[in-house]
């Protein structure tokens, strides 16, 4: 029984660390990363279960008046709030990115967003489109016309008019989480090879190493993380 409890605790800790890493990567990446749908769903279930446990502990502590039980329930509540903060911050970070480049998300990054995020993006673009048609189209200045063209219904497919993140030139710090081995990096001078070992930290262009933020196998852990 104790062994099963230890396994469950380790799995919960691993899930929490996975969400923390996803949040940190999202904050430091110039583009919208792929939504961690399985991890978020599992974490939400874990939070709901933990919420019920803490409520029962709090009720028992209030009824008994036992100081130790009150302290344990307070510590449990604090840990739960910290875990909720990580999840909420991860989701808020993604929403901010969507708000910054909504048309780009619809055109180029639909596979990276969740169903709810996609619905939000479509509603946001629709609202911007209505605003552009009613206000911005009446301004003769070029910059206002460009904004109208980006969100105008007929021109939404024109990539040249759509704002997008500067992925190619964004410099980031990235740390290897496992031995990757020889890695090919394309440069203006041709391909270069670098040996990536666990713990190695690089200051590099995001686009060249972004593939390492995902696992090399289904359900595996990422090979690198952003700092």
C-alpha cells in the first residue's frame, strides 16, 4: 500500500513539474507552443481531487479544533493554491500570445491551440474585424489601412498583411534535459554539428532548436527546456 502511495505521489510531482516546465517554455518562446492537452486535463483532475481532500481535512479540523489538523489543512491549501497558480499562469500566457497575433494563429498555428483557445481566437478576430470595418477603414493613413487589411474579412488570407512573431531571430537560453548527441544546425555558412549533452546550456536562435522542446517519442519527456 505504501509503495502504491509513493508511486502516485511521484507521478503527481512529475505532472506538476511538467506543467511548470510548459509554463516556463511558453513564457520564453516567441511563438505559441503546442498545447499540453493531456497534461492539463490530468492536472485539472488532480487539482479537483486534491481540493476535495483538503475540504474534508478543513471540515474535520474545524469540528475537532485540533491544532495539528488545522496546520496540515492550511499547508495543504497553500500547496493547492500554488499548483493552481501554475496552471492559470500557463493558460494566461497562451491567451496573451493569442491576443497579440490572432490572425496568425488562425492561419499558421491552429494545430497548436486547444478547442477553447481556437474558439476564443475566432471570436477575437471577428470582433477586430467588426472594429476595423466600422472605424479603421475611414482613416486615410497607411498604417490604419494596414490594420484594416489584416482584420478585413476579404483580406484575412493575405499573409503579407498579417502580424506574426519574430521566430527566426529570437535568441533564447536553452538547457538540455537529456543527451541528444550530434545535432545539425543550419547556418548561412552551411550545416554545423554540435554535441548536445544533458545539462548543456546554449544561447541560440529559437528556431534552430525549438524541436528539442518536444519529446522524440510519443508520451516521452522533452529533450530540452527554455531558461
